[in-house]
């Protein structure tokens, strides 16, 4: 069995950022990166305990150089850095499942901690085929095109609810109760590590009941921008793009990969 642990940083225990700043310019960043490392390591150890033969940890927040690689279980491989041709570097159709660790709720979520879809500065929301989607669904669809299901997700309570809504049967760990963009009541980070190690083993047991996630093709993607001029340039920058209203641009994609 082979798995990918995809690791973001906003959804980890005791990650909240700080007002007026992205996580990347918050004094919470160093702790969030350390905790993302611990949570990824717990996922790796749990997957090997459940019988995995290969696990790739994919460091994907921001510039994809976040984790302390020395602290990860040495049986895993690590995908890091930017410039890959596709998301989920190294993963092909032979993989058995994806675990999303440290992920966050989509844009437009009440009290989701640092909730956004790719850019909180640029977008108000993204819809695919009429449904608002976040990074969890979009990444799951990329994995789904290779036939690989999301079997596990850890995030704040808004993020785990979103995962359960999009991926029926997914196994989740809630790291914290989101109470606003920059505030949460978090489980103790060490307790979350233990919970991920134990719970991800159930996800391996249940993986055959979970279908790969897919959007029906062709995909209609609508993006609502925060600024008029961004919508204007997007509507002129992509062939076939259509301006739905001053802030919103619609495109048709054959595959979710065309988004990148
Ligand atoms: Zn992130």
C-alpha cells in the first residue's frame, strides 16, 4: 500500500495566524510549521503501522518549504519545493489513498480559521459546477483523476465538516474549534498528534469504501474576485473566459488540471 500525506499549515492544532497578516507574516508561523511537521509525522507513522509500504509527504503550504524534514519518520519520502508539473508530485494510479493534514476550510466559511481558497487576498469564492469549493475538494479532484481517494483529513471543525460533506466515508481528526478568522479553542497539540496516529489507521481499514472524488467534466469554474480590476484582467487573460458580473469570471475546463 502506498499513500501521500499532503500537508498545509493553517489547519494544525494551535495555528491561528494573527490579525491583518497572512500566516506567513504572523509570529504564529514558526509554531504552525513545527506542529505541521509533528502532525505529518504522526500520519506517516500511523500509515506504516497500518501496513503502508511507501508514504510521500508533500509539503504544500506557500513556497512548499515549511516542515522540519529531520523530524519526520525516516521511512517516508518527501516532496518539497515549487515547479512540479502537477500537484501530488510522485503519485500515480498505483497509490491507495491521500491524507490531508493541516488543511483549512474554503473561502466564505463563517468562523473557519484562516479559511480561504488559494488566496484570501484575491478571491471571495470559487465555484465548480455551481458548488462552492475549497482547496480540499480541488486537491481531491486532482488525486481523483488518478483514481486515488482522500481517506483522511485533519483540520479545524469547519474543515473536517467540509471534508465529510465532500468525501463520504472520509475519516477525520478535528484539531481545534474555529471561533473566527484568527481565533480558536485548540486541542493540545500533543493530543492531536496521538489522535492522528491512531485515527489514520482506521482510515486505512476503511479506504476501499471511499470513492475517488471527481467533478463531472467539462467543469464550469466561476471565480469571484475581491477587486474589479482582477476580474477584468482574468476575463481577458483566459481564452473563452466570460464576465458574469463585474467581480465574477466563468471558464470551462476539461480537467481540474487545467486550472493550474
Ligand atoms: Zn496554506
